[in-house]
């Protein structure tokens, strides 16, 4: 059994990781902390094998926290910022997970610490029906079925639902890899749409509700092929 400690100043991030840990029989959650100082106390009270550690936190950063430990446990960094990856791996991190973290990516990181037979057959379970996206300093849970389409805005993406809009700092190419392929279709360099929300296609456009979106020429053939296959 691998004893885990989650350290993150964002409550939703802690909740997400705790939920993932609970789904793996080989993992157990020792505690969940909102700061490195709180975690320091836990490490002196209980045995911990693995840290799920955010990097940018008030007070001591995750990187400095690991450097301060004489015999640190294994570490999987969890962060919204890619620029610390080199330093993280110099500290011999097991992995470096970029938020929003999917269950599949979480499992891939955990498998580096154990034989595959010790991981619950999570891949066989239905995927989670939602994604957590970072909006300002919050992680917001967004159900896939609520999303109409997603628009790229440079280094940001805009999620449009039937009654709300959310803007998150993320490249659309990275987001595309996180979304379930049987639910979402890339139709344009700037647009990803929910397949079930498409009303109709005509020429180089498709309609979702009352919104008309362009179909990029390079995506057109693959789009029609996926729709004809039914996935």
C-alpha cells in the first residue's frame, strides 16, 4: 500500500486528487494539506510514501519544500505551469502533471511506482463524465454533457455551455488530448464541438443551437468520416 499526501492550496484540486487516490486499491490517502507548512507537520507524525505536490503555493513553494526535506518521499508534482518541469525532474520527481489532470494521466503517473497488476482495472471503468478547468484561481467542474463547443483564444480556451461561458488558460491542442474522442470533434483550428450538440452540417459550416461555426478544410474529411462511423 502506497501512503499518499496531497498538498495544494486549491480545495478543488485537493478534492480531485483525493477522489483519484480513492479509486486505486494500491493507494491510500494519509492527509490532504493546503500548505507546505501543514504538510511538514504531517510528515513528522505519519509515514508517507508519495507526495502529490503543487508548485506555486503561498509561503513555501513545492520545489523549495522538497529541497528542505532530508529524506523526501517520492513526489509527483501537480501544477498549472509547465515552466518548472526541468527543475522538478532535477529533484528526481516521479512525474509532472499539468492541470487539469485527467484520471488516465493520473494512472499513468502512479504506474511508474508499482507493477501494473497492483493498479485497479481503472482503464476498464467508464471515464469520468467531467473535466476540471482552471478559471482565475479556481478549479471548476464542468460536465461534458453541458459543453456546447470550445473556442481557441490564443493561449486561452473559451468553454461555451447553454447558460454560461468559462475562459481558461490552456492551449486548445493540449485540451483536445484531454477530451474524450467519442464526445468531442475538432472541426477547425479554433473550434472543438460536442458531437451530440450538432444540429446539422451544411457546406463548410455546422450549427449548434442557433450558433453557426466554420468547418476548417483540413478537418472536413475526418469530421465527416467520424460522423458516418458514429464516433
